[in-house]
C-alpha cells in the first residue's frame, strides 16, 4: 500500500509572485543583459489616453517580467554539504546500489561482500571530503562577512553550519498567566489577543500640542519635478538585501536597471554635560585647557530604531525628564509600556547604591542591576563582569551546537575545524569587544575559555603538559588579549575619522564637565586601555591620529604591531617557564624511588609518578 499526504490546493485565481534571484546581478554580464532587455521592453510608446495607474502598471509588469526572464526566480532551499550534482559521487552511488543488490541476492558469496564493502568505503571517503570542503568554504564565507560587518549574511551562513532546527510551536501562557497553552489554535488566538491589546488601544491627540509645533516655511522646491540626477541619486541610496514591496521588484533591479529605467521614473537641559575638543591629540592632558576651543554639549538620550535610553546626572533630573517624556507621548496618543521600561542607577565610585524610584503616572518602574541593550549587557557597577560571563556562556553554547556536526564528525580536517571555530565561536565570544574596558581578570577568563576549546579540538589532554603558547602555535591563533587590542585600535581609528558632529567622536574625545576623579583607586578608562594597546603594538600615542587618517596604512600598522606583541608575549612566557623550572629543580631533591620505568623521569612524590604514567597510555580511539 502506498500512502501520501495530499497538499492543500491553492484557491483558484490567486497568483503567487516569485522572488527574483538578485545574486546573479553581481555579474557585470548579467547586468548588461538586463539593461538591454529593459531598454527593448520599455521602448514601446504608450498612448496618450493611458492614466498614471496604467503607466505604472506597464512599468511594473514590464520590469518584473524582464527581470524574471533574465535572472530567474530564487530557489529557497536549505544549504547542505551534499551535492547531488557532483560528477564523482553519482557513479559511486550507482555502483554501490548495484553491488548491494548483488550482495543481497547472494549473501554467502565472499567476493560480492568484499566488493560491496570496498565501494562503501570509497563512498564514505568521498562524502567526508565533500563535507570537509563545504565546511571550509562556509567558514571562509562566515569570516569574510564578520570582517565586513555584514550581519545579515553572517547569521545566514552561520545558520547553514548549525543545520536545520527542529520545527514545532512553543507553548504560551494564557492572558491570566495560569494555564500553559499547547494547542495550535489556542496559541494563535492568544497571539491575536496579545496584539489586539497592544495595538488596538484608544488614543487621543492633543490639538494644542500639534499647534505648538514650530511651523516650517513652505518649501516651493518640493513641488518641482525631480531631475534625472536626483532620481539616480535616490535609487542608488536604496538599501540592498531588503524585502520587495507590493510590486515584487527588489531594489537591486532598480539599481542595475540602467538609464532607460531611470527615465521611466522621471516623467530640554536634563542629561549629562560633556565638553570635548576634536582638533587636539587624545592623550594631550592640556588640550581641554584651551577654553576658546573647547565645546560643550548635552547627551540626554540615546536613540536606536524604536529604543530610547534616557540619561540624567541624578534621580531628580531623571524623574523630571521622564515626566516630560510621558507628557509628550500623551499629547500624540502614545502610551509608555511600563512592563518594558526599566530604571538603572550607576553610582559614582565611592558612593553608596540605593534603588532608584522613577515613576510613570504614579506607577513605579522596575529597578534593575543590569539589562541587555543592542546585544550587550549593561551593569550598575559600570564594569564588564556580567558582559564577559554572558559572552562566554553564549560562545560555549555555540561551541556545543557544533559538537556533533563539526567537532566530532569524522573526515573533517583540523584546519577546517579551526576555521569554523574562528568564524562561529570566536566571533560570538568577542561581540562588541571594541567598546570594552577589560581588566586582567577579564582577559584571563576569555583566554582560558579559548584555550579549553582549542585543547578540545586539538585533542590535547592536561597530562600531555603542553603549554598554552604551544597550543596557540599549533592552532595558528593569537591570544584573546591581542585580538581585543587589535579590534579596539581599529575602532579608535574609525572614530577618529568621523566628522566632529558625530556623538561617538564627541564622547571619545570628551570628558564630563562636572566632577573629578579620585586620588587613588581610580577605575580604568577606555582611554587607558587604548594607550596600553598603542604601546604594546609599538605605536606612538602622540601621533596615532595622523597614522589612522589613512585606513589601509592604519590596519597594516595594527597587524604588524599585533604580530610583534604576540611574539614578545610568547617569548616572555617561555622565559618565565624556564625560570620556574630552574627554581623547582633547585628547591628539593627528587626521590629516586619514584622513577618512571618507561622514560626514566624522576618524580618528587608517588602521586606525581601516577599522574605521569598516564601520559604513556595509548590514546583512546575516537
């Protein structure tokens, strides 16, 4: 009996548009072919009786049909290492099927069984080499996206390495929070209930608030039809990689369509004050004393997308700013969600902590000691202890997800495993490290995690007595300390090249207008970390801005300095190890009774001999 599940029929008359394969537009030949086809398609003149809707429909349909014919639709499928079109694997699989049938027809024949075993080994070896090549190429792709800060493509490639996730719906709590919903219909109804309560809320807009808004003079130039240059500039500014609109035409098609397609388009004071000066040297302590060149500004809020972080120097100012913000939202029919709004107090060094009491319409906001903003953990203690622990936890989870697919998979070379580690695990571990102010304890934590991962990949046990410098040398990687300093110097060069009006540069070159640092026990500043990195990389702290003005030369100087610093760190560790061995050898004479029978090594105690004998055991097969 043959059973199958009949798919649902699409309602008659419903047309499904196909997504275009814009990846082909990376080829200049394809772009030239698309422009020529659009030129031929749009060269047909329209009649004067056509309305503007008819003209737009003609442009839309002609552009989409031409692009579909040239670049074709996008085939959505999960990326996998197996290539069914490989010219070498298909004959091997067919031969394996034939030999399997021959062996099953005569299972007692030794020759047929040996032939099947031989071809099966060849197929497995070929499949392992295919998987290794795919993982190696995917690791290079992930690393390239990480270096280019292309977040979307980075996570797309990373999900391909992780493999498909198990499908299924997660249970939800009911609106009263007492019942766990598992039924699919109940879950959909709960989501509809949630969005109805969040989005469909009654709101009133204060007309007086709208009338108080400053009225800008009418700009008559906006009524002038745009020129060809303006249309071309607007199209070039479209973001790539975004979902198309109702016309199903992505932005890449408009950008690559050519001149014919362009012609078709033608017819308060709360916050914290900082003072900054961007024309002086960062490490010149007297540059802020030139009063005529020092500027002051107020940083009262940090905005990103739909998130808003308010800042204030004390609790009274924060409450005043929150009241004004709440009043402004009420005037325009907006409601502040008190469940998603939190308050955090960061006391100055030496001051006692007290829980802040910030209210919105009489309702107290939840006071937290830490919260996550844009992927980074912010703490009331103004250090990165929580962030480092969170990064290690996330990287450990990424390392564990790849255990069965990559680390323990047979046939994958060590070089490929290290590429995947550097692209998937190390990048997750050091997310946002360019803004950290790490202490030695943080660097030790991160270095320890990396060395544990590398020893796992290299199959190095603690009984082997392999030093950390040798582990890094075998893996061809640098210490986390060096990588963090490289990233921070690259970010510092990027900020120094920014215009003076950018907030990151103002904060980078600025300091608080009020208050001063304590005489002793001062907290480490980002400026202190940057100066240490410059000296470690043999870059002059007084002239680094001039070198950072040229991006390529600055990156080259950072790379050379990192290699030099890594060599010095390895040499220092080797000398320190030798001095420790010399002190250990001259401290107490070893007991000759505890001598290894295999290599003749003399140990001090019996427990040391037992531990040493483990190194002579044969390795456990994988």
